[in-house]
């Protein structure tokens, strides 16, 4: 007799979580490049083929954790209050993340969060993979969400203008996050670094608002 669909899906999710947990445990202990997919499959007690069914590449074992944030910037822009510019909305969203110590802002000193961020930032293939898989998609989504503007006879701003703006906005978020991680790894706590992180964020988004020539 076939298992009910709900039970089958729950079993799949448990297997997926187990594989991801074992992979992260091994990566933290030995380093990303030193652990093979075969070792991870053995630790999770699944076949290599089963592992690849859930995670098509080795990098996916780590990078899938960013999937929840995919398209977040575009959502913030689309849902912003009336009268608030896209840059101001993204600035406010990032500042709220700093106050909440959201790990995506880099301002989080929990040992597990730091360990995960260390793994990302100190592993070239993961940094490259994150930019290739998620940054490009975030830029595309945000460019679509940005207002086209009035324009005269052309239907508004051309796509390249919105894409360049989106690229700058996504880059600011990523660079601020990485700088906050560097600050925490230098020995400061998240609370100690908070005021400086806020000032850096306000300055970075303000730079986009006023233009690079104002620097």
C-alpha cells in the first residue's frame, strides 16, 4: 500500500535536513574542500545518488540556506509604504535587520552563525557560488520591482538603468554584511559593533541616494 502523500513528503524533508546537517557538521570540522560527497552520504546513511537528488551540487549543501532570502529586496521594494523611495525602503529594512541581529546583516555573534559565515566567506567556491546563484537572481528580481519612471516617449527608464540600480543596491547589502562579519570576527560583540554598523549602513545607502560623485 502506498504511503499517504503528506507522510512521504515529511520523510523526504527529514532526509533532506539530515543530509544538510551532516554536511554542515563535517564542513565545520574539516573544511569544505576537504570533505567529499561520499563522506557526507555515509554520515547521513544515504546513497550518493540520494544525496544528489536533494542537492544537485556540493555547494548546494550549504547555499540552500540562502533560498529563504531570495527575492527579499524585490519584495521590500514592492511592499514599501507610499512616498518611500526604493533605496530608503531597503535602508530601513537593513537597519531593522541590524536591530534584530538578523544573521543576513552579518551583525550576529552567535557561535553557530559565526561558524556558518566563516565557512561561506573563507571558502572561495562558496562565495563564488553564492554570487552566481543568488546575487544574479536577486538583481533580476529587484530590477523588475524598481519603478520604471515616467520617461518621455519611451515608457520610462530603460531596463539597463534599473538593473544597474539593482546591482548597486544588492552590492551594498552584501558588502555591509561582510564588513559586519569581519568586525565580529575581529573580537567585537554584536552589541559593541551595533552603532558603527548603523552608521555604516546609513552612510552606504545615503551614498546611493546622493550619487557616487558626492563621496
